[in-house]
């Protein structure tokens, strides 16, 4: 796996919970809020920037990670497409290191 792919997977974890909302239970803790979120890409970036500017800058500079985040946010809330994207990121153990940041962003993105 290339560095860019690893970075995209790890930062994709940031993308995952950067999308907060309310929802139903699903595969992993926090997935429901991501699955059903109505946060926009600008809201996600603003919340992430407020929590960790360095990680957010890295995310925005990595075309694969940023593209994944944009695709995740653009997929319809509650859709199988969004669930597939969530499952994809969850398959990378590197994403787990962002759980604290993810939860912080997840609880605040609707405020931006």
C-alpha cells in the first residue's frame, strides 16, 4: 500500500465522523451519525479545522483523502452508497487513530 493510499485511508477515518447527525444503529459505533448526516463539505472542513488544523490541512492537500471525503459527503444520507464508503474506511486499521478527533468533529459540524 502506497503512502498516499495509507494517508487517504487514515484521513478517510477523519472524514467518517466529521459528518455528524442523528440516525439508526449500524455496523460500528458512530456509523449511524455518519450514515445519516446532513453536514456539508464546508461544515465538515470548518469543524475539522477548528479541532485540528494540521490534520485538516493534510487532508485537504491529499487528493485521494480529500476526494474520498467529498464523495462521502456528496452521497445521500442513509444510502447504501454511503454505507459502502463507511465500510471501506472501517476496513483500514489506520483510521482508528483519528477516533478522538472524529468524535469531536462529529458533535460539532452542524454548528458550522
